[in-house]
C-alpha cells in the first residue's frame, strides 16, 4: 500500500504557483520523499526529492514539514505543459533494495 | 529524453504470440527495473536487476520472463499473455551505489493483448 495521501485532482491558473500537498504520516526517519510527474501516456519524469531539508531545483521546490509527516511540491510559475499527474512517493528500504511505493497521485490541470 | 529508451512503443499481440520488450539505458547505471501500469492502478514493480542479477520478482506470472544480459540492456519476454495483461510497461534505471539513488524512466511500451 502507498505510504502517501494526495488529493486526486487540483486546478491552477497559468502563471500562478501550483502547490501540491502530500501526507506521509507513517514515514520513517531514513525514508526519502520523491516527486515524479507523468504526462499522459508517457513515462514518469523525476522532479525532486528530499529527506529533511527543503530542496529546490530548476523544476520545483520541495517543502518538508519539521515532523516530516507532510510535504508540498511547489511549481513557481505553472505553464500549460505542467498539466500532468504528480506522484508523491516514499522510498522505503526492503532488504537490500530500495523501493518506490506509488499511489494514484494528483491530476493537476493548468488552465489558461 | 531521460537516457532510457524502450522499444517498441506500441504492441498488439494475440494470446498465443511470443514477443519481447526491450529497454536500454545510456546513463551508466547499474540497476534496472520493470514496472506495470494498468488503468486506474498505481505502478506495480515487477522485477529488479542489480548488477545484472535479479534481486526481486514480485510474484509475477511465469508468462513474463525478464532477461538482463548486461547492465545497459533489459528485456521482458512475453508468451501466452492474457487480456488483463494489457497495460503500459515501463523500464527504469538507477545507480544503486548512491543512497540518494533516483530512478529514471523510459517512455514505456503500450501493450494490448487481444
């Protein structure tokens, strides 16, 4: 089962910031939070990941609460091409492997 | 372009056919993965290869047979599939030695079993 909870859908106006929330209240201390997005019928695209600290890259910012039970992905200036399903994922350790536990994500619609 | 390619991009096959899906990564990674994505369901991890050795098989039916001849190539051999096997099959790769390893995905193969 997924270790994250996300709203099934969100809307955002073009040019505005898109803030996508994620709850991961059962996350363990050494488990990373990853964000991917998937544009219709394409492979998932890596966006960003973090453990405790906030992170920023050329695509987005990731804000993780101090208790690590939730996080927010911020797309600072959403464009129509950002319309996609966004997945918040906890990476868990299973034996010698590290596994991404996927949910159903948030379908973000960026509107003109 | 993520550096992970998959062929074919689309495949239609009958239940008695045998076909193979191919994945190639150009990222110098040492781990490769097969995932299945069915409509309205989360991505399901099928197989994991680490340094060409299979390290995970998530109770996948034997009609799916993976092969990893080297760390850059991964195949999924298909035979006597069922209509419920129709899905998007995704390949991914990562660098296993890094604690912050990130999986990079290919574009997927859209499979339809008739």
